[in-house]
């Protein structure tokens, strides 16, 4: 039961007739839309795979960088242990001084919690 319905249309004079059926035209549009959707889906999948690959590479490279940093620090400590200990001590004193200085500053807000701590 495969029937086709032929629709004829003409211009003002009625000279030209359309031989393609509306069903054929619609099926071509549907096929074209399906093809475009398939291409769009393929592009989306490729983009996701590329992003996942880039993330894997970044994690792997980050691991290599961390291992290299650890190795460099270990060699530096082995070569100059006294300088490393003095530098670490100086960094700790500087951080402690900065934190202590920030804690001693009076709060600049006029909220109720700041007034309670002043009393």
C-alpha cells in the first residue's frame, strides 16, 4: 500500500507544474536533518573525547612535575642541608610575624562583634 500523492501547482499562467510529491520533499528534509544531527552528535563526541584526553595529559604531566619537584628538593637538601634549615626557619619566623601582626590589628568594622572583643 505504497501510494504517492502528486500535488500540482502552477504560476499565475498555470504553465509549470510540480512533479515532486510533498512526501518525497518532506522525506528528503527529514533525511537531511537526521544527517546534520548525526554530524553534530559526532562532533560533540569528538569534542568530549578531546577534552578528556587533555585532562588525562594534564594529570599525567602534573604528576611528572610533582615528582620532579620532589626530586629537586631532595637533591638540594642533600647538597646544602644547613642553608635549607636556615631558610626554612627564616620563612617560619616571617610567617609567624605576619600572622601575629594581622591578629593584633583592630577590626575596622563597626559591627557588634567587634565592639565585644574590644571590651
